[in-house]
C-alpha cells in the first residue's frame, strides 16, 4: 500500500518491443563510400592546389569545407522499420510514417526513383525503392503494414504502385533463390 508521504520513485518495467526491428543492412557501407568520396575530393583539391603553388591555409580550409559539404550531400538516410512504422533518419531529422495507417503511396520519377509514403496522420517520407529490394526485412515490414492499411480502407491512393513493387520484390527473390541454387 502506498502512502501519500512516500517519496520513493515508482519503478515500472519498460514495455516489451512489439517485434523485431529491421535495418538497412547496406547503410554503413554507403556511409563509408560517402566519406571516401569526400576525402578523395579533399586530397585531389589539395594536391592540385599544392602542385600549382597556390595552396594557402584559407584555401585548404575552403577545400575542406567543400569536401565536408560533399560528404553531407552524399550521406544516406538510415531506414528502419518495426511493427506498424517505417522511419528515415537523416543527419538532422527523422521522419516516421505509420505503415498500418498509410493513406498515399506515390512513386516519384526524377533523377532517382523515390517512393513517397504519407499516413493518415499527415506524416510523410520518401524512400528509395532499391533500399527495399536490397533489404527484405524492411520490405516485409512495409508490406505487412500496407496490407493492414489496405484492408482497413485508409490506403486511398497508391495500392497499384505497392502491388507493382511487390511483384518486383517477388521476382528479385525468385532470381536470388535461383542464383543461390545454381539454376539461373
């Protein structure tokens, strides 16, 4: 029995996770590639400037800032997914959508293909479909939530785009199985 003058903190057990969390397995390699590109640019610019005889401390600082900017531009988003959610974490911002409340799925064409996801709560994020192809765990979590959203009626726009992506995922999975078994 707790008394009103009892000042001990309440101890509560943390809620168990709703399920395993899927991560982008290629993210670390992409970060290393971004850092290598930035360092290669820095070394190249410093070598050219030194060979020309015009390297000064402020020009070196300028080249360093330019290389750092390239590293920031190339830094990939970290994609994670759990039961009913998908998150994209960049350097300064995290975007999260509820996959079980998806309202819109729209493929965006441009320089790179993107998939725009918007949930019924108004949260929005863009993801590269290649990340889903390379990471079946992420695709499974997204597909699982999208099926729930489609069944509940919240997915109003974009179901055909998800079905096309699902067919592509099935094709890629079948090809991977054939390659692994030597039947290609």
